[in-house]
C-alpha cells in the first residue's frame, strides 16, 4: 500500500474522539472465547497500568459507530448478569517464541553434547540461540551482532572468527567435558547456491576452549531463548542433546500442528511457546518439492521471532456463566473506573435448545484476527502529521509494542506474520476504535435493529467448527462489510447451506479472498500464507506456500479454484480510498425479474452519500463469468465513478501496462441470482455499503434496497428457476 493510500485510509477511517477519549488509555483487556452459546462460560482478562477498582458490566451492543455517517453509539445494560466490582493491576505481556525441553538425568553429569542447525535472520539485534539451565551450571550460545559467542558458566569465548551472515545456515556442535574443563566447538557454514556469496565464508571452524568445571543435572534446554528471557530471531533445525548417557533428538518436521513435539530419540518433549512459525524450509531444502508434506525432511526448521505472541498469558480477572435465556447478539464487557472505560466485544449464539431467528448476521471474526493490532492507521497518521489525532486504542499500540502483530505486518527480520491470535488485547476490535471491520459491522447490526428484524449472531469460526449445522437453522444470512479471510471448512459450510435453499445477503466487498487455516492445538489462532498473488503487504518465502496446519496451499481462494464469484456472484476487482461513489442503475434493471429489489427507489443513482461520499468504495467486487459468476445473474447496478487511485487488484493484470481511463474492469456490481432449492444471493460488492445505510434516519435508497431484499428473502416462497427468456 502506498503512502498516499495510507494517508487516505487514515482520513477515511479516523474515528471521532471525545474529551475523555483524549486521555491516555490505561486499561485494556481481552476475553475468551470470542463466540459462545448462551448458557456457556466466558472469561475476561483485564489489566491496568495503574492499580484501580471499577465496575464490570455486561452490555449488549447495538451499534459501535460514533461517526456522523452512522446511527450513533448504542448499547443496553444486560440486567440478567449482575455488575461486579473488580480490582485490576498490571499484567505484563512477554512476547517472543521459543522452544523448551525438560530433561531428566537423575544425577549430575559432566559430559554434554549439543548439535543443531541455525540460521540467523536479524543480526542487528542480539539474541540467544540456545541455553542450558541446570542445577549449578548454565551454558548459552548467542550472537552479539555478527559475532557468535559461547558462555560456559561464567566464561565467555568467541566461537567463530568469520562473521555470521544473515539468512545463512550454520551447523553447530558442542562437546563439553566439565570434569576436564574443555569444550570442543565446531561451526560449519553451509555452502549456498551463490559462489560469490560463499567467497568470504569459511567452511568449518573448530575451537578447543577452556571452561570451568561444569555438571548438568535435569537441565532445561531452550531454543531461541536465554536464561534472562532474551529472545532470538532465526531458524533452528535438527536439535540434539546428550547429557551423560541420556540422549534426546527432535525432528521438527513432525506433528506440524502441535504445540508439543515428541522426541524421536529419548523421553523429553519439546514444547513450543508463543507459536513460532513452522512449515518453513530447512538447511536441506532443494527446491525440487514445494509442498512440505511431500518431503517433510526438507522443512525440518522452525522460525522464531522475538515479537511472536500467541497468548498474553494473563490470569482471568472474572468469568461469567451466561444465562441460557440470554438473547443472541453482540455483547461487551464494559469496565469503568476512575482511570477510564474499556469495552471488549464478544458474540453470543442462541443456546443449543433455544428458538433460533430466521436471520443471522455472520460476523467475520477471522478477518478481525487477521487485522488484529494492525498499525496501518498509525502509519497513515505519521504520514499526514496527525499522530495527535490518534484514538487511545491506537496510541496504546504505539506505546506498547509487545501486543503482537497482524497479518498485515512483517517481523523486524523481514518475514511476514503468518500467525495471528485473539488471545491477547486486540485494540481495534472495540466499539469505535476504527472504521475498518468490526465497527462497520455493528452498523449492519444497527440496521437490523432499526428495522426490527429479529436476528441471531453467528461467527465464521462457528462455521469452521460446526460446519453446515451452524447455518442450518437460518433462512437468511447477512454478511459483514469485509469477510475477507476464510478456511476450507467455512466455505464448505456456506456452500452446503446455499445448496439447501439458503438466502445470502453479501453486504460488503473483498470477501472470500484469502485462505486461512485453524488448528485445534492452537485455539484462537489462524494461519495465513500470502502465496504468489493478490494484494498483500508481504509475500510468503520460497517453498513456504503451504500451510503448516493441514498442508493446504495458501494464498487466494481464486488461485485455489474457488473464486468468490462462484459463491456470491462477484469477486474482488479494485481498491482505492480517495472517495466513495454511487451505483448507476442499469437500464434494464427495473424490467428484470429482480425489479422488486428496486421498488421505492426513484433515482437511477443509488447511494450518493455516505462514508467517503457514497455507497460504493474502498474495496469493490465485480461480476465476471470467467471466474464463476452465474450466467443467470441480474446486474442491477454498477459503480464506476471512483477516484484516480481506484486501481485493479494485482491478480487482475499480467504485466505493467497503461490501463484505459475509465477502466471498464474497475467497478462495483450489485447482483442478484437464484440458487438451488428456492434460494438466492444478493451481493453489493462494496465495503462502503455500511456507511450509507443510516443516512437520513435510514430513509434512503441504500436502506430501501437492503430492506426490499431482506423482506423477500424472509418470505418462505421459493425463488423459481428462471426461464431462459428471463436471463
């Protein structure tokens, strides 16, 4: 994304602030899980930079949008759950992934052997490659800049004359005889594919070092972590440890999804902490295979980062067993104290045996996780000199860089962030925190509330877990504004529901775009591989396009044979943030079999006002039969009058060319078509649709179109299969 686009994005989505909002944010929290049924238990984890006492309440959130384009912030106290007085203190966050093994020897041993491959990826930051902590003795191997250092007890030695090189594999062996006071260390530089690059790298360097009398009893081995909590950035492969006669070896290519790697030799498990990256190439990758499951031994490495964060690890501050009769909805834990107010949203489905509504609002929680703690708006503020206008949630991210990253960022070593988690404070998933994703989705919820449409809340993660059963009770599904990230199980569930007669209202843009993966071994996290194509902030490394979780090819669903067009009739076409615009009604729309959608719409221009200027903008989708858009779909209206920054997505061109102005492939298409068993799909193809719903107290053409579709979709009368003459 260019600086200009970031500037525009910041201006477009800057949320207003009250006088109290300008106060520094001192309280933050998260909850687990994000989605649950009435009758189930949820935990709230709170922290305050200063000790405080406050009131914790459960509130139902109708709308979290305080902007002028929205209906206004609205919440209701939930009297079914009593208020609680809670004391909060500061709970620290310690990021950084590493691995550890607790080795049982039974007695003190003077003989020690260690070997592993390591590849440093951030030499400008010092870190500990491995450490051994034992009763009375310790050893560490670490880098200081490009120097490799070993510490044995309280004695330090340089282990290599030649400087370490970033992203080069090295093989390290250490043999310690504590009784003799000698350590033999070998460091070998792996030959690369570049003769020039290898010129200044010596092969093997061997050192015989004087060390103190050391013994090791029941040591703790840590990879990428030091004795004082230091973290290291880089890859490690094939670790082996021998203490006396006790030997442990680990093959890091096994059990790719698990948080615990059992030994191939020995009895000590290797525990992975804070979700390091797996499914990455190791020292023996040849390039002959691209999918790790085809030749796992070539992907025998783990990539550690000092800023990885899966779980903040806080102690729960309060837990609530939700009443079984609690209505489905968007809820918040609201904590109020003299230091401020903090709201943490979560989603409640009906109890398993409760009555369901006919309508469900599908909240894109995977998208929320993908964007969790993203700093794009902070960068935009920097570029426009508007740091002072940052909301407290964003300023908190500026002041506290330990809350983990989003899928839209890179680690400091340049590698993309492939894992994101909700088990931490997620600053933007809060009412009004910014105008991207969660807050706009509460605008759609507010529309349903205003229209007095009884509806339930379901998340896309519910689809991943429960499949079709999560959608089966509902006649109508309404999407959020930006349902971008989908797993295979999610798509399969929505596909099956459509084939069984479901009616889908896709009220967003850039939906069903990226493929993600979940794992039961790391609940609350998603994996993303930005493979080969698509609008992206980073590209997956060579040989790393397949998910570690499930070995599925990552990247765009379009490149996986399931373009969004097949599911909702349209697919991502262009993005730009200069302005939003209107839809122009097609000349034959009011004479089509979908004319009922336009009843009460008097003007041919639909959505001429809204956030950014209209109902079509930011990221838009278009109809394209080549990608699977149904041939019988009715294109009711199209938006084309965008700013000059609205450009085709990367996958929409095959070379560097000058596109015509206006570009016929840059548009948002509003479509309708029928599906099996009397079902139907209505899609608007614009993220900005939500920002036009509430204009003039919902007395506008965007709200009218949405209401018309919703009313007909609720009517159980099946949609007939269209005649050829109607197509």
